């Protein structure tokens, strides 16, 4: 009988040097390896295709990954946490708040209030569970230089929290290009447990990819990178029971003759990876409309809310 596999270094074909490379890249547990692809292990640790496949299979066997009964999935769903948006109307629309274990995507035109959701949830995540938070901290990947500490201070005061404490619990990184953004998402996995992270924000998901891969000629390359980025965020959410909130830009589709021609960037790759999708649009004065476009368990609908100096509020 072979040696029992309990750690990454126990996997067949993974020597000390390869184990160290995997560890440095965030593949610290058998779960991380089990959900990887042979290509990932080849690029990160130099494992051959055959060796990578064996290591992945061994990790899966050790974890007994495969089919499981739906009652076990139901038990896991009970551990899902929810973060309030600050509006009861919006919370009801999305089933009680922004969920952990999945990606929530919000998209809309400029000035539709996407970043306001980021500021709001960066604060409400820190509230205790009984007040709609998760009592945890936040990682904030900022690709458009849109993070504003002064907005955090305003929202924190409204929520009855100490602004200086709230700011200390938000870890912000500016992403300067698409590769840097992907690297920050990889590093997020290392920080989740270390810093008690309960929410990861990416604002904006597609801005860097859109500017670096313009035109149809580069669309395939852009989509391939976006797919890898979304997979990283998906694994981060599912395996660490954290919420991931991403904002997305929009484009106008000339092929839509009737109705709203606004469509989010990223196509099916972003759409399939995001479990909950919300389309935000500006209404009169400080009012905004959130439309639930896609959810695996909730009906489509809309909620109207306000964005004020205090953050997101009910009308």
C-alpha cells in the first residue's frame, strides 16, 4: 500500500522544487491541485502533461472528488453567507444579499453606480452577521483608479462603524494591466485565510483586457485570458466560502433593434462564470434601478434604490 497523500508534496511526480513552485503560486492544498488543469501545472511547476495528469488524479482520489449526493450539496449551501447592499429592496431581489461561494457581476453604463456598490459592500462586509455583514475583511482590486477612501469613510459613518478601523480592513491593490490583475487574483488566495477576507472586489473586471486587446483580431486572446481570470475568481469563491463582486463595462449592440441594446463586455465567458448578474441603470435624481438579469435560483426582477452621500439606501 502506497504512502497516504495528505499534502501537495506527497503527490506523485511532484518533487521538492516543483512543490515549492506550486506553493508559491498559491497551490497550497490538494484541493487547489485537484481543480487545476495539466496545462496550469506545466506552466507553473514544469510538470510534464502525463505527470500533471497523474498528480491531479492522485489529488482527486485523495479527496474522493467525484459525484456526491444532493443532500451533501444542500448541507454545503447552508454555509453560504450573504452581504447586505444597504437596500432591503435590492437584498430581497438577490435573495438576501451578495452570496459567498460564487461571483456576482454588476454591469452598466458610466455613472450607473457600479463603484458605489463596491464602496458599500467593502464596508457592510465588516458588519456582524446579525446586521447583514460577515464580520470579515475585504480585498479590493482596482483597475481603473476608482477607489476613494473618502467614500468609504462616509458609508462607514452611516453604518455606525469607526472609519479608521474600516479602512484598515480593506486591502487595495491597483492593477496596471491585465496580467497584473490576473496575478493579484492569484495572490488573493494566499491572503484569504491570513487576513480573514470575506469579500473580493474587482473594479473593473474587463477595463484592462478591453484596452489591451482591441478589435476582433485579438478577441480570441482576450477571451482566453478572461476565461482563466474568471476561473481563478470562481475557485477563490467556492473553495474559501468568500463572496466575489466584479463590475463590468458595457457596449452597445447594433444588432438589437428592439429593447435596450446595452450588453456587458466579455460575452459568454463572463456570463457563465457569474452566478448572479445585475444590470444597473441611472434613473431620475439620485435613484438607480438594479435589474436581476441572471440567477440560478431567483426570478428576474427589478429594485429601485438611492445612492446618497451615505451610500446605497432604500427610497
